[in-house]
């Protein structure tokens, strides 16, 4: 079997707000789907957290390296792409695009062997996992209403992030968290994401420590991205002194970038994003390293239904990964697969057990959100 071609299609028309300084609009493209076509008729799908123009340019660079390769040897092929593009810049659009290719190659391997990806990763520790509804912060009353709406859909865990948090004053920050906790009740899990990777994030170590102390009063499960992504030493200090667990790592790519953070014990929870980090192969390696350092692995998942499927299989393959991120209300999560996703009565999400990623893309939704681009 050989790779015949790789196609891509950007998603537009329902892009959710992302929390960035220059807010996303519905027709902006930040998520791009990938389809790896083989000469024997199998097609694998992947997802990239990158604009479609950058993905197309990256595929043009990568094509001489992947065309004619064996799609059943995905980890080797992905490493070949990484190794031969190092001087063009590790961690940017090329690495993100390789992420989508790698996901698609795992999908093909699963289809060819008749096994779900999670089993191919070494075995499934679970067949369902708790999704946490991820949504942007707002002023307290609107946030409360939004959380109640999402909770009515069956979610038992919630993460609130970005918005005005850390960008106004400490009274506003606490009012937001108080409103969230009152809305969801004492039994639901609540996480807080400051969004420290935002452009020109102004808050430092002391703000983060004081805020972490406040969050402990509301039984927050973790404090995510409280500092700028490059402040390793401050993260180490914060993790040591914070009364709540510290999470981060969504902006990093490839396993090499995670090593100093894991060895320094800068995180309690590490959050690589499968659509950026290098795909399932890289995220699997990072999750394995994290276990050796006593760091919990919870995938970052502000992406698409394809990325969510990859996260679900990764969650099945690691014994301590009991949560996955789920963007609340995004059509790119809810609408682009046949049958969509359903929570069970316990607020859990079934991990697909069909071969490969175990999902089928909805052709009508694809036409709607890709302007009819030929993907499959």
C-alpha cells in the first residue's frame, strides 16, 4: 500500500470564538481537515489546528517526502517528515500539518487491521471517558446562563477560560469563578484557563499565585496557562506553591520541547494538542514520558470532531487520562460526523470501537463548512 495523495480542506462558517486578542470571526479558518488517500482505496482523516493556506503550503513542501510512502508505517513516516524539515522550522505550520497527516495514518492502520486506534496504541483501559465542556468566560450573569444551558445537556465537568479573566481586576476574576461554581453546583468539576498564551499576557508569578489561592476556595480542579508559555522557572515555582494543580503545554510541539518542562516538574497536568504537537505518535510519546515524572496527561482539544476522536483513543490508552476537552456548541465538533456525539446518563462519552478513528464524516456538513472543497 502506498500514499497516493493528501488533500486538505479548511473549515469556515461556524468557527467558534477562540479567546484571542483579535477575536475570531465565524468565517476565519483555524481548523483544517486532512485526508490521506492510498492506492488501495483506504482513506484516513486528520485535523490540523492551522489556517488552510498554511496547510496547503506545508503539504506542497512535504509532498516529495510522503508521496509513495507506506501508510501502514505511520510513526516512521511522520518521523521522516519531521527529520527532513527540521531546518525549515520545528513547531510551526509544518509540524502542525504533520500532526494531521499522522492522525490520518493511524486511522488507515486501524482500518487496515480492523482495530480501533486505542487498541493499536497498546490497549484500551476504558471504553468511555468524561468530557469537560470547554467555553469562554463572560460577565457573571451571562456565564451563569451559558453554564446552566450546557449542564442541561448532560455535562458533569466544565472549563471556563480567557474572556475578561486576568484582564480587568481581581474582583472581576473572583466574581466570574463564583458565578460558575454557583451555577454548576458543588459536585461538578470546574477548571479555569487564564489563557496566558494570549498576545502580550501581562500577568506574572505573583498574580498567578494569588489567583490560584482564590481558585482553591472554589474547589477548582486545575489552573491552566496562568503564565506566558516560555516562563519555565516561574511555572516551576508556581506548581510548587500553588494550592491547586497547574496545567499547560498546549502551545508546545514535538516531544523534545516537553522534556525540560517535565524534568523540571513545571506542570501537574500536561496538555499537548494532537492537532499541533505532531499527531498521535508524538502525543503518545509525551504521555508516556509524563507518567514517568508523575505528571497527569489530559489532552488539549480546542479543535474538531476528528481531533476529539484522536483524543478519545489516546484517553483509552493511558490509565490516568480520565477527561477530554469538548468545545461546547461548536458545529465542527457536533455536526461534521455522521450521528455526532451523545453523552450517556453518567455524562460520559463512548470511545469509538470501530476500526481506525471510528468516525465517518458527514458529507453534507463537509460541503457546508468547506465550501465544497474535495476532501474525500
